[in-house]
């Protein structure tokens, strides 16, 4: 259907397409629950499993020396249900045992590689509001790992979705450029890296680093180990598009599913604790409907057909 305007050189096309958004919250061990899902189903797996010897009252606690043995059968299921173009993000951190860092995370990485995973990247979650503290032989942890694994070296990644403002440095740094700023100037340290500062003139946003500066504060006070919603939200933006499927096999209070819902992604969340499953189900509906409206306000109606450019919008159906 075309809607005319007073300007004969402007036209507008509007097409409404009903979209079903699903959130599937399930109680059980992901080792068993994932048997219900076909191969190559999910676009993104993002999760924070129980850490070794942690959350004993809720998850029973897994001994560090048994952690890899416990995790690998589950990651084998993840490998099966993840699409070849999908990504697996594992938020995890080593614990201290007998005054030294245990190596179970390093051992897990090596075993995941043997299982068929590609360790593509490591992100660092810097807990920027971590309160001070220390032990006799170390300081308080203020960061955690977010390990990126893939099935293939060709995976979907939407880097523009997580770009950040350039910041005030650009106002001064780009104001006066030297002769080495307008060419690709190689580092004088001999590292082989180079840069061309002039490429950033006129840009308002830049690509982020692999360090995420996120506060630990969360609106949920009833779970023993929640991460901030901004953490899964960032990875959902980076590795998926609207209507894709996201899995959190250790969902806890459902933070990942909540973020997926708000970003118009379908999701599946799994947990063994009944109270957390109930809590997650209260956060998001199991099925919701939206109208995806493809619309465009067009300029010159020329032979190149530039009056066929759309931008998608979503409106909730009440």
C-alpha cells in the first residue's frame, strides 16, 4: 500500500508484518533440556555458569578439580545447537585455592579447543564500581573473563552496534595534525603496528576495545550471582540481529532473557532452581507480538530507485 503526500516527488510505503517474539524459560539441567532442540538452532549462547566451589546453597558447588569434567558434556550440547555462524560467550573467573589461583579455567579453555571450539577472543569485564578490599597476599578481584568461542572462523558480528562516542580527546587530538598523522605511521617500537590519525576526522563514534567497563549493580536482589543486564545486552547487540535466537543455559534470574526480549530477540533460558525459573518467567512473557513496520520517506524518484530504502521499526501489539 502506498500513501501519497502533498509533494509529488515524495512517496511513502508502509508494510506491517506481525512478528512473534518468544521467550522459553525451562527448569532442568541444560544437559538434558537441550536434547529437545535441533542442531544449529541458536545464534548466540551467553552465560555465566556456577563457578567452582561457589553458590553451594543453590547449585551444590562444583570442585575445581572436577569442573572441566562437569562442564564438557554440557559444552558438547552447546556445540551441537549453536549455528556455524553463531558465538558462545562464557563469563567465568578462576577462584583462589590454598592461596593460589586454580588453573581450572585455563584447563577448560584447552579442553574446549580439543572438543572442537575455536577460542576467538577474550573480553574483560571490568567491574568499575567494585568496592576496595584485600587479602594478605592479593587484592580484590575487579574483573572477570568473558571468553568468546566459535564453531568456525566465519561468524556473524555486528561491530557498528556497539560503537562508542569518540570522547573529548578527539576535539584536541584532531585539532592540529602533524605530518605523521596524515599517513599510516608505523610504531617506532618496531611492533609492526601503525595508525593514520587523520582517518578519524569527522567521526562521532569509534569501535570499542575488548575491555567492558560495567558496574556490578543490578536491580535483582534475590539471586546470589547475577551479572548486570548491560553485560549480555552488549554481546547480544554485537553478535545477533533482531529475531535471532539467544540461549542462556545457566540463566539464574533470567537477566539474559530479559535483555534479549528488550532487544527483540527470541531466547531460551534454563536453570535447575525452581525459584529462579519462576523469577525469570515473571520478567518477560513467553510469547509476545510486535508489528515490524517497514517504512521510508523518500527523496528523488529517479531511475536508480532510491525510493526503496527501508528502516525497520517495532511496535508492540497490545
